[in-house]
């Protein structure tokens, strides 16, 4: 589990950030609609 390369961890974090921001934008658009 702990032998994951930092690059993979960074990629997963950036992917998670993109997904989270997408959800925030979608929720905001839905509320404002």
C-alpha cells in the first residue's frame, strides 16, 4: 500500500480535486437554475 509512487498519489489527488470542483460547479448551476 505504501510503495505507491508520489507521482501516482499526486495524479489521484489532482483527479479528486477535478471531480470535487466539477461537483461543486454542477451543484451551484443546479441551485441557480
